[in-house]
């Protein structure tokens, strides 16, 4: 009888569970699952939107990987950008979070101010940075001129265009900062007190308490940053159109060009699936290696 | 019965209103899509209203994606892919060939013949292969087509003591004039006003007898001296002559519409953009401007055309009504006269010979003369060469940055990309044959 009661409870809980997640499931099936499946089938075709798709098998994948220099160039640019922007995001976000974790007057206002840029539209930020990076009239070169440095033509130079966009990505450091801050505030203060009693300095506390304790948060920020960086588009689309040369020709920009400039929908779909596979692979590798450097307090207790 | 009487009355009235409404409603509603928005959209609305007044049975519903031209193509292709294309659409010649090739619009050769539409009625060059036809079959009528002229700032010419350019002035004259009009007003070592704005390079290549593609062989012609010399010439206007700003310098003057600032002496422009838009913006309040011939290169004076087309989509339920509307828009005096009055891309030869087009009221005497006189010597981009637009955007344009910055000579840059440019042309040529 008791067994039956449990089953009934479990059944009700299951029903409630599915009822509550049903809006998401319905939304996913209606708006995401269909396009995902369709995009895979389209990746096996040649389709210019004007006439019916023609099945070409894996030709789009083969052409991209074995014949298309621009595919590899766009991938190279994206990987460099990701490495640079993720490193900056993780490190600068953490530094700001440490500062924002101090108990000083007006800290709530500072936290808001540092987070605000993260919610500004990407296009607006891009237009702003076009001016910041302007060789003749930009504030960055004006600032450098105080130190006698003649700044380059940031966005027009093949050498500096990509680093410019990496620097610009710092604009969104408020996002990781906020998550770091939540992590920092969850570290028990008695750990620091015990370390002080043991004679630990600031650096030792940071390396042996702060970093391990927020390592799950670092992992989360790393994965989110990785996924986000690989899909970067707006900056290049608005600011550089992928130039000069192909210096900022990001992977998703090339995908967009194939889809909406040259109407090679099959090719663009194949690119989307390759990108999905790359992000999935990268995320799995990060997860796999995370056991070596991420510390989970709960696991330790078990 | 007493209760039924009012009910019957209401029903009868409702029935009468419904019948009346049905009788008054247009029999057909056509959807028409164009990228004219803003000021141009308001002008086009005048044309559509003229049609509506005359044809109450064929309503026109205009679709224009909000914002800029950039979203037009996406919207149109998406509507087609979704199975709901408009009945009549305007196509940019940069990508119209794709429509003809895929046969998604109706071939109008027989309709043109049936209704005796005279190709000779259009401005010279507006009917040619590559603009509205494919593989010998006609698909579209000219719409929103313009030719290239040189816009000039008369105040700057007057101040520098330079005569306004006449037919036959040369590229060398252009450079000398530009030098005289490039000035540092406040003496701070930075140029404040420029001889010329950054150039659209295509017309210059044609001035020199160059072309992107050898029209006979279908192979690229971008490494030929006629081509590379002019790319280098344009780069040197900035790098050596310093009469043309760098992109950063130009952005400091205006991010877009630099010709409207009054700080440029000469700029390549479209005839009807200059006349129509400058008139709408009341530019004379800011500075006196004009329209000049293009400088003559090694092949003599020529101009350069950019065509657009109006077509009927194959999926339309109303091909005859669509044709009537399209024919009226493109060929009727009534529609063309509205475009003439507003100086907005009339396509008929008769319309542009009218005095109010040549010397628009409130503007200048013989303002449009260069546009009219240059028309018979038009050159066209190789829109009809398969793969050209992709090779141009994907390969050529990115390679130009190194030339503009002086990192490579034009010849070096073109030599490096010629094989890739040809590869796209070859692949597309094979695809067409398939």
C-alpha cells in the first residue's frame, strides 16, 4: 500500500515536472528542433532559396574542409580572437570582481556601473568603438599621444584590427564579473581567518583559497566565454566587414556571407554544423580536463 | 412579427452593406515590393496613388522592409523560400541574374511583343543584356536606373578659380583641380577641405579601358595594366597626392554622406541621387552644387550605368494584372512624369528630354545635361558573367585594403588573387551549364 502511495506521489511529481517544463518543450519543438533538423538536411544540399534544394551528399563539408582557404582563415581568426578575448574576460572579470567584493562605501553603485556596459546593444557598442579606434580623431590615439606614442590606424591595419576587437571585447567583462562576484561571496570567511592564523599572506590566500573555491565559477565562465567567442559576429559585421584583407573575417561572418550574400544555404548550414561540432568538442575537452583543476566542495565531502 | 421586423431590417441592412462592400472592393490586390523608403518612398507613393486612382479594380499593396536597402534582399528571398513572394518586385542588377537563371520570374518577351513596348523608348543602355534579360529571354522592365556623373561643389571651384568641368576634361585635370581644392584652412597641418572624396573605383577602371572580366573569354582581366593602373591611381590620390582623405580622415568629416558636408570638391555620384536627394535636402542652402561630366581617360569620355529591374514573380495569381501595373509604371507618361517632377530615376527617354528634367525648377539651368548627354556612351559592370558578383565581393574587395594602405602595389595584389578570382568564375560557369 505504501509502495502505491509513493508511486502516486512520484506520478504526480512527474506530471507537475512535465507540466512546468512544457512551455519550454513546446517552444523547443516548435521553434528550435525543426530548424535544427532542417539545417542538417539542408547542409547536404545545394540551395539558393530560389529553386528546390539539390541533394549533394557531403560535398559542402568536403569543399569547406579541403578546398576552401577562407574557411580555414575564418577559423584561424576566430580561434585567435577566442583565445585572446577569453583570457582577457576571465582575468579582467576576476580582477574587477575582487575589487567589487570590497566592503567600501558606494560599492553597489560601482557594481552597477561596471555591469552596465554588458547590457548595451552590440551594434551601439560597435559604433562607439569605431570612433574610439579612429586614427585621427579617436580617444585611444589621443590618450596614447600624451605619452608621445603615435597610435596606429587600428581598424584599418591588418596587424592591429584583430587585437582591436579583442581589446573591445573587454566591454562585456561585466557579465563574468557578476558571476565571479557571486562565487567570491560564497567563500566561507573562516577559511581566510584560518589562513591568517597560519600566517598566510594576501597572495597565498588568493592562490590557495580564492582560486580553488571559485574554480567551478571559472569553469562556468570559461565555457560560456568559449561558446560566445566562437559565435562572434556583430563587431566584424558592423566595424570591419571582415577586413582589412581577411584579418577579422570571423567564422560566423563567413557563414552569414555564404547564407545571405551569396545565398549558398547548403554551404552555410554545413558551416553551422561544423561550428556546432567544434564548440561541442571544445566544451567536452574543457569538461574532461576540469577534474584536474576544478574543486567541488560537495564532492570532497562525499 | 413585431419582434421579427427589426431583426429582418438589421439582416437586410447587413446584407446590403456586405454586398455593397464586395462590389466596391477591388477585384484584385497586387503586392509590390521595392526598396524605396523615406523620401524616395514618399515619391513612389505618389506614383502608386496615380495608379490606384486610375485602376480601382487592381489595388496595390506596397511592401518595403523597414530601414535600409540591406534588409531588402533578405526579406525578398525569405518570402520566396516561404512560398509567399510578392506579385511584382524590384531587383538590383547585382543579383537579378540569379532570378532569371532560376526562372522564378515570368518571361515577358511575348507580352512586350503583344503590347508593342518599344525598347527604344527607354534611356540608352537601360534595356541591354545583363540588365533585364538572361540567355536571350526578357524578364524585366527598367526601374530605378541611374548613371554615374561627377558631383561638384561650385563654391569650392569658384574659390579656387577653377572652371567647372566640361565634356572631355581629363584625369590629369581632375588631379590638378583636386590639388587646388585641398586646403588646410586653420594652418594646423591637417587638411580641412579635400579635393575629392574617397572613390568608387569601378568607373575609373572603365575610363582606362579596363574591365573586371574579359567579356569574350569569361576569364578575369584584373591583372591587366588598364585595370591595375587605375587602382593604383586611386590609392595614390590618398598616399601620394594627398587630395583624397584616408577612411579615418573621411570618417572625421562624416561617417556617411560626406558629399553633403560641403568639404569635398568633387565626388563620383548618381545623377538622380544628386538631383532628387539634394533637392529634397535643400542642399543649396548649404552650398552651390552641380553635376559634371566624368573625366576622360584613355578611351575618351564615357559614363557608367547601374541598372535595376521590375519583374513579375512566377508564383503570382495575377500575371496579366501584374504586367499591366509594371508596364504602366515603367512606360506610361503619367508615371514617368511624376518621377521627372521629383527627379527620381525616370527611365523613359522622352521623360528625360523634358525641360523640367533638364533644368529642374528651383535648381540650375541645364543641371541634368551631363546625365542626358553621357547616356549614349554607357559602360556596364559584368553582371551577366556567372560568378562575377561573388568573385568581386569575396576575393577582390578584401584584396583592395592592402592597396589603399600602401602595403602592396595594385599589380602585386591583383596577381595574388587572380587565380582565386578565376576559380569562382570557372565554377559558376560550370554550374550554369549543369
